[in-house]
C-alpha cells in the first residue's frame, strides 16, 4: 500500500512547447492518496496541457513525473493507464446506444471459452463496481443515452476504476449538471477519496472547487502561480491568483506568482 506521505503523483518542473511557445513552463504539482487537487486558470493558462502530459496525450520536453515515488515514463495514453492514471473527459466518451456493462468493457470485452461475449460476467462485474461507487444505481439494462447526467458520470467513473485506476483526471465533471446531479457527483468523489484514489479536478466553477477539492493549484501563462489548501484561502483570493497572478499569504507561491 502507498505510504500516505508519498505522493501518488509528483510532477516536477515539467515544460512543453509548441512552435516555440511554452504552453507549460516549469510546472510542479503533486497529488496524495485520497486527495482532490483542483487545477485552475484561464483558458490557455496551461492546466489542460499539463494534464495531457500526465495522461500521455502529449510528451513533455523536460521535467520529471513520479508515480508512487518512482520516476514514470509516460509517452502515450497506454503508458499512463499502466501507471493507474485514467482521464474522464467532459464529453465522457460513452457509447450512447449500449448499456452500462458494455460501456465499462468497451474495447476490453470479456469472452467465453466459445469465443462469444460473456455478457453475464460483464454485467456481474458492472454491478459490483457500481454498487461500490453508487449503490442507488439500478439502470443497468438501459442504454446510457437514457441516463441522467449524474448517472452518466457514474458510468464514466466506474469504467475508470474498474481496471484499478488510482489516479483520476476529471475534466469539468459538473459542467451542465443541475444542483441535484452536481451533489451526486460530489458524493461519487467522496467515495473515491475514501478508497485512497487521488483526483486532479479541472473546473471553472470556484464554488464547486471549494466544495470538492482539498487543495487548489492555479496556473497562469504556463506557470504555477501557487498552491493552497482550500481552508487557507478565500474564493476571492483564488480569483486574484487566476486573474492577477497574485499569491495570497495562505498559499505557497510558484514561479508564476507576481509580487
């Protein structure tokens, strides 16, 4: 089991440039077991690019990524998955016309000894993981297009943790959801935290962030302005970090902070 004092992920001095422009410039951020770290910043601040480096979508130019204290080689999404890193994009990337079990095993279907789909085993596994994640979920036979936004998030998260992901990247998980569904996603995140899973949360909703995250890391112009526990800063102070790059007293300044 991972030592609680060892980060699940430690991103150190990571940089990546496109056409001579540094999209991420010496960024460092870490994530511990059972923790939610929100990555904040304007569009173009570098947060999505940094996360795509972690997920294997982009290859970094320099810097180090450690997973469970060991240096990780992540050159593509398959590498990231091998380290237990899964990404849940805003679009969720679900197959709308099939049910929950089919979505959980999409591309990784279980087969019977006779070479046919093992629907019974896949549904049993789907029910096990959903019962652990969201015991109230019952619509296993419905195509996912018939599910609510919160239920669809449940399916996307279940697909990620079914294959033992320990590090989740969640991109705007409550975007376009109503209050009840947003609360449901919050419950899902609490359950994941209780299992020691670490979450990088990308969100533009400051109120949402203060409700869900343990720490915030703010980026501006490709650099980290600062990091802080949500209990040590106010929403206005975080907005000041995002807009002005100003690091408040309760935050740990990064290279992107201005005086």
